[in-house]
C-alpha cells in the first residue's frame, strides 16, 4: 500500500513508528597489543612486547597474530575483571634486529 493510500485511508498516529531511541554509550576498554615477530625458515614467532609471557608460533604472520591476540585479550580480560593492575612493560623495548613490530589495538 502506498503512503498516499495510507494517509487517505485515515491512518492514525498510533500506527506511526516511534523514533529510534538514542544509542547507549558503552565504555569498551581498548588496549595496545605490541607484537615483535621474527621469521626464520618459514616459521613466524611472535611475542607481546608490552606484556610478559605471551608468545605464539605459526606458519604465517596472519596465523601467528590470530593465535597471539586472543591470548592477549583473554589475559587482559581476566585481569580487568578481577580489578588487577595490568603489569605493562614500560618503556616497551625496541624490536631485535631480526624482528618486525606490529601494533594491534584490542577491545575487550
């Protein structure tokens, strides 16, 4: 049915759609995941440079980041939920000569 027909048929104001409510503001914490990665003989080894103890190994950079980022996220989510202070490594060390630096913002 066209809008003209609806109006001429006497559509009431109750039939009108209410305006969309405003979007709620939600604070979603974001954290910097700084990964230093090295490639040797087709093996990608990554380590989080700004939080100790998180490492991953894979056969491609994408696969390695796909492993390391969820570990980083899970670790931070657990700390954040408990209210623990995050033991950031600061200042973040420079990558070694054979490493490449990747920066991934991670939202919880």
